C-alpha cells in the first residue's frame, strides 16, 4: 500500500468536561486535532505510511501537537517551523435538542501566515501515492489557499492521486467574498481525483444542490437517490474527478444521528447500509474518520468501491463512540462492525 500525505492545520481543542456549557466550565479538557491531521491518524491506525505536513510555532505547544501525532504513528518530519501561535478552538458538546457549539481562535496562527515556497513539495511528494487536503485549509487565509494550490499542482505533476473533503466552514471564510471563495475552491478542486462533500458543501462552494429536495425538511430521512443529481453535477464541473462521495447524516437530535454514505463513479451509484448512532460520545471528526476510512478502503480495495465505502462508513460510525478529534479504532474493529457485530460485548 502506497504512502499518503495530508496537509493542513492541527489545533489545540479546549472543551468543558462532559456536557457543560462554556459558562459552567472551570477547566477544559485538552485535545489536539484538525481535519487533515485526523485523517492521518486514522490511516496510521490501519497501518498506512502517512505524513502530516503543517506549519507549527517553535514553542512548547507546537511541540506538544507534534508529539501527539508521533504518538499516533504519523510521520511529521516534513513539518515547517515558524509563526507565533497554534490555532485554538473551543468546543461545547451538545445533547438531545441542544446542538454543539464551536468558537474559533485561530487568527494569525502559524499556518494562517504560511507563504508560497515555505514547503518543498517536490521533496514531500517523493515516493507518495496519495495526497489529501480539505476545504478548511484554504479558508484559513489567502496564504494557506495559495500553498494548498501550490501543493496540488506539484502532486498532479507527479501523478499523485489527490482527494479533498470540501468541508465548508462559514465561520472561517472571512478574508474574501463569496465569488472569490468559489474561485479559490473551484481551482484547487479541479486537480482532485476523489471528492467528498455533503449537500451543504456543494451548495455553498459551487451553487450545486440536490434537485427536488429540501434537506432541512428531511433531516432524518435522507435518501441516497436524492444526491445522485449532486454527484452528477459535481462530475460535470470537475471532469478530472473519478469518484464523488457524500455522507448521509440524518440528525434526529444532537445525541442520535443516522449515518450512511454514497459513492458515484460516473456510471454507477453505490450505497451503504444506514447506521443508527445513539448516545453519541463525540461527533467531531466524524467526516474525517470517514475520509480516512475511504482512502484506506480505496487503496486496499482498488477495484471494489462498495467494500471501500462500507469500510469508511463503519469506521466513521465507530468514531462517534470515541472522545476527541481522531478516530482511534483498528482495522479489526471496523471489520467486526462491517460484519454485523454491533453488540459492543466485552472482548476477553
């Protein structure tokens, strides 16, 4: 199995314990995570050789973030040092009818101030088979967007498979207007072979929406067929794409979601079973765990899209039982759930 590189920001996550509100908290639990770093951790758990590339401040907090990745088996020797601070986000975990809240504090972070030429992409992509980025990275700053475009251009020139999770984040896109944002995302995404995004990502970034469906009115009864039009429109807009994938999250409450996935290869649509995820422990990183499982599945089962998609959904389903950003499950645990064993019985 080939080597994978992911590129993006790793942050310090500060969260009140349990389901406390910010105003009730006297202390915060500390976790390190971010879209692309979470994908890297998933892949490392499955035994994939993976590099996470980022820019970190040369201080104790930056070192702690690097140590966290090393602890999870992720290579970080391509890290660029510089800047004054690590980005932070605060998480208030919701329950039942109260949704979770995120407050960002990542302005002027090390990676927000990254510039063209700071990363030697030719060296980074030596012997690499797959490169992954998310829509969060270009949302951070113009510099981060420029470097992300720089990366996909070099990766493309070397024949590296490129994937993205479009990950629209309204709270991050502050430095440009909607038309400029669409231009940035369209140019970078045009280099991608594999595109993951839900209906909101497609609509907000590219004005693409499912035909004849109001997602908000069908929040917990999503049908895979409704998103076929989105997949087809995405492939028309991005002819390089070989596969377009969407996750189907039905939100019954903050504590109970349904979860499934769809993959379209240009001629056939693949669909997974729908999981009922009740008593969610932590849904942050759910999409990242899906992406990590998908990349692994497509590398391991290159001619079996159904199996790859099933693996991704099962892996992500398990992530919802784990506190923190990253998915800390093994290949064997995912296979067990894929096989229908959701009993949660003690392994002795």
